[in-house]
C-alpha cells in the first residue's frame, strides 16, 4: 500500500505504523478549525528548517495537549513553496531524521494549520491580516535567511524592491520586512495588542537586527505620513512588541534525492522534490539530523505556551546571546563555512567528505578549538567545548546526512561578518589575545577569495575543473573586483586588488587592512592562487601538519 500525507492516518494507522512512521496524536481537522479562531503562532519562511524545528515543536505541544491550535506558516519571498509543497498535501509533511548510527526516524507532521503564500494584497493577505489582528496571537518566528532582513544596500540606499514599498506605504508591502511591518500596523490599528517577534535566523543578536529593521521601516512610513508616530513607538516598545534573541541549531540539508528514493522504497508516495523558480529546494518531506537546539530569550509580552515542554530552552538575554555566539561565531557555523569553501575547492559532494579529509579536519579543529573557543563566553547551559567536539566528531561526519558544501557556501558574503568577523574583532579588541595567532580564519578567508577567481559565477576548483559557484548576492561585485587576478597567472597586483575587499567592514566586521591579517591573507591567497593542487600543501604547511 502506498502511503500519502493526505491519508486519513487514523483509519490506516496500522499501515503507517508498519512503515515505522510516528503519527500525530490529535485530529488535524479539529486543530485547523480551532486555529482559524484562536491563532497563537505564525511562522515566516516555509523552508526546510521550519519543517524540522518549528513544525515539530508545534506538533509536540499538540501531542501533549498543551495547545489546541497549530502553527500558521507564511511565505513572502517564494510563494511557490506553499503552492508546491504545502497546499497539495493539506499542509502536512514528513520529518525524516537521519541519525549518525545509520538509523532513521520518520514522523508525520500535521501541526501546520494554515499556509499563506503572499504575492500581493489579495484574499491571501486578508487572511493573514485576520490572524494578525487576533488578540490571541502570541508570537511570530522567522527563518528567511540573513539577506531577508536587508532593506538597504551597502551604500545605505533602499534596495530596488523595497523602495516602492516605502514610497507607496503599507498597502503595497509584500517583501518580508515590509509585509511584517504592515501586518504589525494592522495589529496596532486593531487595538495594539502585544506580540513577540522571534527571528530564528543564524546571526548574532538576530532579534536586535530584526527590531532595528522593522522600526526603520515604520519610521520611513511615518515620515511619509502612512503611519503615526504612535505606531513607531509601538514597534519600538519591548513591552508591546518584543524581539527576543534566539539560537537555533539543526543541520537541515535540502531534501535529497537519496532520501526521496528511500521513502519511495518504504512505500511513501509523496516524495517529489521541487526546485522553485526562485531557487528554493523543498519537498513534502524534510531531512535533518538528530541533534537540535532552540534557545529563546524569554520575552513574550502576550504570553506563550509551555515551549520548554517541547524541548525549547528559554533563558535570559545573556544566556541566549552567549549560546548564539557560541554556535554561530565559533563552534558550528564558522567550521561549516571553512569546510564548505575548501570543500568546494576540492569538489567534495558532501560535508562528511570534507571532514574526512585530514587536512580540512585539522583546519576545522584549529578554527574551533584554538581560535574560536578561547574568546567565547560559556553560556552556562551548554559546554562550548563539548558542543564543538560533537560538531567535529559526530555531526558533520554523519555519513547519512546529505549535506553539501554547495548548500553551505550559499550566500557566504552574507555570513562571513558573523562567522569570522566577530571572532576577529574580539582578537583585535582584546588585550589578552594577539590577532597574529590566527591562522585558520585567515586561511579560510584566503581560500574563499581564491574560490571566487573566475567570472559570471563560474570558478575553477583545485583540480582545475570548472565549477558553478553557489548563489551569493555579492558574487558579481566580488568577481569583478578580483578580475585582474587569475588562477596561475600574474599575482603581482594581489595586494592592490585585495586591499579594498579586505578593508570592507560589511564583509569582515572590521577593516582587515588595519590588522596584520590583511598581509597574512594576501600571502595565503597568493600561494593558493599560484595554480591548481595548492590547497593541501598550503594548508598542511600553515597548520603544521
Ligand atoms: N538549514 C539549516 O541547517 C539551518 C539551521 C539553523 C538555522 N538556519 C536558518 O534558517 C534559514 C533558512 O534555512 P532553511 O533550511 O529553511 O533554508 P531553505 O533554503 O529551505 O529556505 C529558505 C527560506 O528563506 C526564504 N528566503 C530566501 N531568501 C529570502 C529573502 N531574500 N527574503 C525573504 N525570504 C527569503 C525562502 O523563501 C525560504 O522560506 C537559514 O538561512 C538560517 O539563517 C538554517
Ligand atoms: O543556513 P545558513 O545558510 O545560514 O548556513 C548554512 C549552514 O551552515 C547552516 O544552515 C547550518 O546547517 C545550521 O546553522 C546548523 O544549525
């Protein structure tokens, strides 16, 4: 028998259980009906992480009878995600957890009570307005990638798709930041009930940045007379609209063909992977690892369910900030980025291959243990050392996890300020640490710059083969800046060409040319760019292998 997500799973529970799938302990139709009148949670960004963290937390709360409503998901950037992978499956999904011992856990997730793909202000938008004007709505979570929060370019000008929204007011807003500000305006007009807006994207002080962008949007509209100053005060008042900090962690690769095949073999019919026109890879299933953490600053002015009973850590601001800095700037994401850029140079297909390479593993170990850990604050709820060891010894090497350097090196330019810049800044500012001690971080930066050599988004790997770089909004600009330098060509101008890039504080958080790192990076870059087959010798030499 072929199993489908839209099945009456209670009626054929035996078949689902025979396939080893854990089932919801509630009635999804009842939950959807109740949620329509009593929404408490909206999530923006219907990507893969949502299915493996937020939707599972919502399911756990429902299973335990702690709530009667489900989570509502909204998508502003890529409404096709909703049309392709939510609507046809009654918003249900299959969570596939690929454990490092090779075993697999599957769970049918039916906690998404409604889904909204926003394209314009039509009936879909009206549906979201109804949710946002409901006084019972307690909080919003967001996973829209780092670039989803940008409203201005590096020169401080409004982005081309944001400008018309600023000019035309809340009724025209469909970008993530514009739409969220407009929905908060609807809530304000409907009685200004409180709400928590929780960014669960991977960057330091995510809540603070989220607040500043929403407040800026509100101010821009206030200047043009679309909204009142009272609205600006509402979004800027943490007692009314809070923007808690958070740390989220679960390595969740794009849905993999291998997993789709495996599900088909197990008799699961809904295993199609969609590659949307906007480049999101989604499916009615998601694949992830066993380990996960969600830590949120406990600041929910309209209340919250017992999230801690579904595995969420709630803490004070410092605990959350320290947890996030530990993960995003030291123990996980910098290691990921260093392995991904060097892994792309080696054309490794999977992340487990990168860390199986002793040279790349040594780079990861030095980066995490020797360079990151000494400047990280212990959050108290995890041991940074144990966290780092688990990343390097268990999580990245997990051979079952179909994660790739291609995914992780997406948007590297948006990530390096956080993944490397924060640690660099700490070394620069600390009287107890010497920035000259850094080797792995400048090596990873030099490797990334070497990877970018090429044009039109193409590059050459360390074996001499042409590769297509992962999408990144700054690739055209960076490749153009690097154009005078070619792999194996004349590198005498490397210093002059790299200097403006290394001085760019939007990339590194600090002006690297004011530190000894610039010279180090230029030196490593020249060795790496001298030809093909350089990555291992250069890394081995610098890492003392
Ligand atoms: N996947 C993971 O392992 C993981 C783990 C921890 C945190 N995160 C965080 O979650 C984010 C999303 O990860 P994912 O696995 O869901 O990715 P995904 O590729 O599956 O989905 C990306 C989501 O972001 C939205 N998006 C992309 N660009 C946008 C833009 N410019 N404006 C607004 N929305 C935009 C997409 O529409 C989609 O909803 C990551 O960028 C990261 O910050 C991911
Ligand atoms: O999700 P991104 O694009 O910010 O970064 C890619 C990965 O490093 C990231 O998704 C990790 O898998 C994640 O941070 C693990 O919790």
